[in-house]
C-alpha cells in the first residue's frame, strides 16, 4: 500500500460533509490540475448528464470537466473515492486499479492511505457524514484546513471508525 504524506478528516455531527463544490472552492483551483477517477460511488444526481457519466464501475474526467460538473450540480456524495492523477497518467493506467471505500475491510482497519498507486490525492466520501482528504503533498491539506476549521489532521497510525 502507499504511504500518505498528509491526511485530514471533516466530520461534523448532523451536517452532511460530502459536497464537492465547497471542497473544490477550498482547493482554490488545484482540482483542475489533475485528472480524476471516481469509483465506488453512491449519489443521486438530478441531471441526465451527471447520471450518464456515472455508469459502470469507474468514471474518468479531467479536472476541468469534474469542476464544471460540480458547478452545474453540487450533488451530495454518500460514498465515493475520488483519485487525482497528474496529467501524464493515462486513463488505461488508472483503470487498472479501482479504489473502494465500502466493503473494504483493510481501509477501515488500518490507517488510511492513498489506495491507488498512481494517485496524488484521494478524496473519500464516507456515508455522507465524513470526507477524508489524503494527499502526497502538503498544499491541498493546508487549503482544506484553512477553509474547514472543523476538519482535523489525521494522527499517524490513526484508524477511521466506521
């Protein structure tokens, strides 16, 4: 498994956490620099365009495409793994491994790590009540913490309670 350089969790009782528009606003445009693989999702989009994209096991979008989609409809993600890749990583390479959050015992019983070996960041929506941001770089985490004061850094070795 891959090591995480930084990780944070946002989980506030009674407040859904998994809306990407606010998270992308916090990242201040960084999300547009990567390509995104979305896997293991559960959400209920209202637009036909959004529903058509979310068919099959995985969805591959450029950062610009995902950002535009989220600006069009800020759907609440109940579950989902959003893996971010540098532009040089090809879709076919990314699709060789599909990260999961539901029914993934190793994810819940060990300190969280970026699951996809080629990903730079993973955003993980957990049962619509929490979001994890795992990153190989510090800047996305700094921006996230600045925008979400209720978020907290994950402690080294911390397990995520389900």
